[in-house]
C-alpha cells in the first residue's frame, strides 16, 4: 500500500505513546525500561504476539521458538513486536475438559487486545480449543489479526505400524480390554504415538480447526497443513510477522474477513475433509462473535452436497503429514473450488480463489478426485426427533454402516460416574443391539460438554468381537474418535431435555439417512416423566463454575457465553 496511507497518528497505539502528557511519558519510559530506544517503536504498529505456549500444553512446545520467528518478521516489516502469554488450553491435561475454559480464554484474548496498545495480533494456537478461543476473542475485539497454526506432530509408529493420535489409542485400548494386547506392547505404543511437538496428526479437532481458520481467511495460504517440526513452519511464522504489520497499517479486521460466505466455505472444508464434529459447535460460536447466525440446518445442507475427498483418519486411511505431502489444504480446496465462494477476502490480501489457484494434488489416494470420493456426501449429519428437538449430530463416515439405521433398547447411565461403575458389571443386561445412553454430560450437566461421547463398549462385548454400537449422549467426542456416536443432543438432559427422560428398556430408532432420532415412548408417558423429573443439584455456588452455568448456551447455539455474543461496540479504553 502507498506510504501516504501509513499515518502513524492513526495507529491505535498512538493513543498510548504519541501525546505530550504525563501518561504517555510513562508509557514511553517503560518501553525504554525494556532496553528499546525511541526508533525501535515510534510510529510503528505494535504487534501483540498472543502465545499459548506452556509446559502444560505438549502440542505447543515449539511456540517459544516460533514466537521469536514471528518477532523477526515483525521487525523486518517495520513493526514493534510484543509477546503476550495467554492461558493455554491443553487438550491432554485440563479437567473436566478444555472446552470448559474455551470461553474464558476467548474473554481473556478479547480484553488483552482491548486493554493494551496493540495495532495487530498474531494468534498462536493449534491444540483443539486454542483455535476457536483465540479467534472468538480477536473477533470480538476486532483488532487486525492473523492466526498462526501450530501444525501437526510427526506420525506415530509401533513395530512398523503407523499410529494416529487418538484414533489408535481408542483402537488399541479396545484390544487391550479385549485381552488381545500385552502390557509390553501397550507400553511400546505409549512410547511411539506422540513423537514431536505439534498437535494430534489425525483429522481431529486441532487439524480441523486449523484448516478452518485458513479457509475462513485468517491464516496465510497453506500454513495450516505444515507439520510443526518442518522448517517451512519457522518460515511461515516469520511470514506471519511480516504480514500482520501490513494488516495493522491497512486496518483489515477479523469482521471484514468473517462473512457469511467465509463461514459457508469453512463448513464446506470441514465436510470435504471429514473434519471433527466439534467444529460445528466452534463455528457456530465463532460466527456468533461476528454477528452471523449459523443454524445446524446450514451444516446439513452443505454436508449433503459436499463429497468427502480427504482420505484421512478417523474417516479414512492417512494422516496429516501425508496430507501435507499430497498438496495439503490448498490442493484440496482447489479440488472443491466449485463448492466455495472464491472471492472471500483473506489475510494474505488476496481472495481465497487467488490463494488456491494452481494448487496441485500430488497423491490422488490421499486427496481423492471428485468422482472417487471417500464418501459422496459430507462427514457430519444433523439429526432431529423427539429425543433431540434442537438437534444432534453424527459422523457417519466414522461409523459402521450397518448401524446407521438401527432400532434397539436403551441401556441408560445417569452420568459418567454411573457409566464407569456399571458398564462392566457382569450382570448388566446388554448386547451389541442395545443402545448405550449417557445423561448429564452436556454443557451444564458435565459441566463443559466434555469429549465423553465415544462411550466405551462393555468389556464382555469387546471379548465377543463387538467394536461398534449405537451410543447417544449430550456430550461431544474427540475429533480423533470413531463409532456410531450420536452427540450434542439438545436440549441437554441437565436442563430437562428429552434425553433426561429415557429409561433403560425404552426403544430408540436411529435413521441417519432420514436424519431422524426417535424415542419410541408416547407423548403422554413422556409428559408424565417430565412432571416427575428433578433437575440435578447446582454444583457450583461461586466462581467460574457459577458464571459458566449461568451463561453457557446449548450445543446447537455454540456453547458461548450469552454476554459474549456479538452486540453493540465495546468502547475503547479511556487513557488517563
Ligand atoms: Fe493437542 Fe490433540 S492433544 S491437539
């Protein structure tokens, strides 16, 4: 852009540094306290590098180094970098679930961007909920931002077998419980499944959300597919630093990029890649921050017309490093370009169409041709019925086909503790045709709608060779999980949704093709049960838990806090 448009007095940070007054003296002198001199920062955009590095987040261990690369790029482009740690969300260690804290981090990000002299931000995330939380916060603050994806870890390996994050953990754990895997083998798998920095390398929630951030237009073209330890990842980090300086000068803000068409593109990409079911909740929440209402039906409409071309686990065969070598997201999006709104703006300064022009698929088995897809229609279906009046979802590509139309008696567990205590009881009357139902595992019930939805199959059935059953809950499941799992049932059981009224022995009908889930109990009987239903006790009387319970919305609404939804502009902070 012409330098004439680069008026330093228009920078947001100029309000802190430019005036000849007492407060600005304090701001300038404290920059000098860090060893910087006036030419280092004066008349330059201040770039906040929001880093979710932490020893507690094993997927982000390379972020200290990458933040230095970002700084290098910012300096090169004439900006002034300032690294700011924000709370990380470790999918591995956080309890009850990282999802419980997504909105807290989004709030932290929004307020961090608002309260400091920041003209542009680089958002460093990757491990599942770090992606939506950073984007939700930056969207609400509406400060020019670029998302830097962590990239995936190396593929796992055990005795020459490729191991995929999550998916192979569930698979081999089932074998261990079935008595088919010894302790030594289990320990060797533990050694070989997570071999480098980076996120899970299946098409789980992290890979899905990083791809979505790029398709939305918030990441540099091609960046989301680069494995974490690839040298291209460091180069991409520097490029993010250079590019955000221009975005700050040009005042290109998240809400300029996050249009309805951009969200349609993101849903299309999610479906075409066989992405995580979690993406639905996050996309609804992210769109909500931009003032865009996404209905579950929009996901189903796009799902029905979008072929799954990413042959990636858990829906397919390959892992994300293979996807990168096969051409990555740019090639995949170029292949489905007729399904996309190509004129959407992106942080590169070019349109999505321009970004993907000419991107070539290198391996046709990993990124399938349109006439030989993994599945003719999308990866996630939305179901409705008297059991889920506000909807629920299933990922049919990760389920056994024979179960997609199924009628069976329910075996009900009132909460996760009950499930753990009784699932492997020898006296439990359960067969492969039963439907396992878990109650009180939703946004308020669990709380935090954790990834419990791939409900375990009883050991005695595993020993008989059963590896999939119909399972229904108001919780989520990991993007790396698989099975005939009906998820996100809304309204949830903890607020008296129909799931709370299911009793062991009730028959449930699942018909995925017809998008139907039906509890075969009369309306009169359900009304009687509802009249007798008692809400679970309120668990938290203070603190974040209380705020969470009061503010959280249901899965079909994105599980954002009501007070954080898009609304009138929040005033800039007074400086005095
Ligand atoms: Fe971090 Fe899976 S645990 S992405």
